[in-house]
C-alpha cells in the first residue's frame, strides 16, 4: 500500500539575529490511509514545525534546506509539496490536507457565527450552492455530536465551551473529506472527560472516512488511546518510531524511556519524579542512561498531616452570577458557580481539587483569596473571617496567601524585567526597602526555583513555559506566604517539564513550610501531589478522601466516571 504522505530527509533551520538554529534534522517517515500516527516529544522538539512544513505554513524565519514531502491523494499521482506554487498549495490546504490547531478560540473568527465559518470552508473547496453548503454544515455539526445543530450553527465561538469549539474545528477539518488530517495538540487544554470524548470522536470519524491522521501531542496517555504508530522527536531528531504497543512495552531510546518514566501515574507520593536529565547524560553528549541519577526518597518527603491544625475553614460558601436581568437591571436568574461549599484545610497539607471544566475549581480558588465576590458563606483563615475584612485592610492577608495562575505568561507584565516582577510584591508590602538587599533577595529566590542570577535581567518572552512557571512561583514566595493556591499550574506543560515543576513544588513546600491547594483536571497529577482530594461537580463537593480512597474506592458515580476517563497507558 502506497503511503498518503512520505517525508524524506527533511531539514528545517531558523534564522534568528543572523544565527542558524536547526529545528528539524533529517526526518523521514510515512503516513498511511486509515492509520493514526502520533508525534510525541517536548516543546521545541520539532513536532509543530514538521506539521506546518507539510502545509507550507512555516514562518518567514524558517528555511527548508533539504528533503522532500511527497503527497499521494491516490495511487496514480504524487506531488512534492515543497515544489508547489502558491495557488496549488492553497488548493490542497483544507481540501486534501486539513489541520486542527491547538487553540480553537484563536483559530475561529470571533465576529462570525460557527455555522457561517463552517460553510465558508465548504464553499471554498466544493462546488455547492449556499443551501447545499448549509445542509452539509448541519450534517457535520451532527456528526461531531454538537447539541441542537441548528442552534449551534447560529452561535458564536465565545458562546461555546472549549470542547464544543474543538468539535467545530474537527467539523471544519473533515467537511471536505481530506486524505490527510493533521491534529496539533487538539486535547492539551481540555479536561480528562472532554479529552476522552474528543479522542473517541476523532478516532470514529477517522475510521468512517478512512483518513490518514498525524496526531501531535506531548501526552503519552493520549498516544496510547488513539494512535497506531508513534514517532518520538528529540531536539529536531527522530530518535524512535514504532508500533504504539511495542513503543510502550519495549522502548529503545533513552529519551523515550525518560518520557515514559516522567509520568506521575504509578509513582508513589514522597519519591521525586524522574526527569529527562536522569536518563540523558547531557545535551552535548550522546544520550545514555544514568541509572544512578534518579533521586532517592530521602531527597525530600511530603509533610504528612499530623497535627490536624485547621489553617483555613470554609463554611456554606456560595458564588453566583446573574445570567438575566429585567428592564430595570435587576437580576432575575442566576448561575450558581459554587453552592454551599464546606471543607477545612489543615496546616502543612496539600489539598487537591479535581473536576471537569466548569465545575467551580478555579472559582473556589479565587474565592479563597477574595479575588472574586462571594454571595454568601464564611472563610476563616487562622480564626479570622476573611469576608469581614474591609478592602483597605487586605494587605496583611494578601501577604499570607498567594496564588500561582495557570498561564504564567499572562501573569507577568511583558514590559517588566524578571527582577522587577519578582521584587514587586516586596515593594507593595514594604518588606525590603533597601534596593541592594531587595536585589539580593531576588537572586536568592531565583536560585530557590532553580534559575540563574543572570536570568533576572531578561523579559518574560525570553523564557520557556516551564521557566516562566518557576518565575511566578518565585514571585509568590517572595513575601514568604503560609498558604499558596496552584491553579492548573502544570496543565499546559510537557510531561518532563511537569515533572520538574512538581518536584520543585515539593522541595519548596518542605523548605518554606507553606500549605497548598492544588487545582487540576489531571487526576494522576493530583493523586501524586495530594494528601487529600476534593472532587467537584457543578459547583458542589461530591466526594472527599485520601488519594487511595478516591482512586481505589470511589463512592460517587461522578468520581468513578472521572477515573474511567483517564487514558489507559500500558504498564
């Protein structure tokens, strides 16, 4: 059987400030009809660059210096995509080769309805009347299982959930029956249940249409669920390719072994997660396994909840938002984001909060810090009701409780150097007034989060996602808080970077002695991190227990459903 796509010896360089950076080095692989091939690797490994080169969507700084990309729509014709002119490649994009991008909100036009954007894709590539295009659009909305297709057709992107927007993108990609579908991290920002639905949907539609699929992801659980074959990229090199079952059962390359070992699942609490560095000797030398480099349990220990001293107590907490108002502006209907929430947080523990998107996790985390208005209830911190403290007297409380947000880039001012960003809380709370002492404190914090002193002079855009997450952790620690909320702080990170950050949180917690609320939709991460877990559904707590109680003996049907959605990775 001839491959739908064959990539031979592809090399891609980037020219930045007159310097050449090799992004892809001599990559070769083939994609076949009715097969899903996964591309896995860390950020910067060349996954997306390879995919964008297929559709000739590389940025101006990129140069394809070698290789060919041969596309065969049928047995009789083969075309080198790198030698097509602009008109020919536009004819291929969307019609013969389609792509689903990582973030649907930035891929969809916010000023046009979802139906009109789907129709535009159909009319661009198919000779149909407007009526026929509308009927086909409604058919595909039904195929991707969106509720009430005629109503969804009229909605705008902001009126849909993340999972629904991703379904719109899938419909747009498949509506012209392409021979090849490229999926670039389509599930990375979704919770575990929506992710499972999207994976099942792509797989079912792929089998129905017999399309070849190139599926890019950093999540090995997703690879195990969806793919037939897998390609492993490391720093622009294709280091391993194999059948998925064989890849998990018997990985050959040290980097593949490292990716598999970094996952929190099956790692007991108290033992640091292995990282890429524990398997690869160095970036410069040939990769070899370092069996002796893995940390031992004695390197750090999670502080157990022993004294049972209540640090923070939540009583009958409710948060609601008006969804409809009368002509006088008075609310007549409400959305209950949180409803009668009750729980205690003990000093020194890590409390995990899990649930699907929209369950109220983030709302709860922000309510604890008084970042949003609370409708009713009480929040006692060290015996003081935080909701009774006037806004003018919040400074002492703000110093005690900090938050690390999901997206560190949007949390940092792009115009401030890192030194100024970390020092800002020190200025606000008048902790260290002497500039020299303040700079020394910033240097100490950078070392605590495993960054270098010279990083202090850089701007946020000069760092990777994992480094930016370390920076916002250093900023949160600058005022020596006793309580920190981590809100989805590792959800967008590669598995190896995630392992570094999780280990770092444990180390800092032991060193600084703060209490943690850890919010995440990744159940395996929460299980590894937490002393206790709260499971939330539709603004309510449906179950509370230790990680083993939640995962091994779940009492709530909803908890059992969440656990069933976790991708099953071969041991």
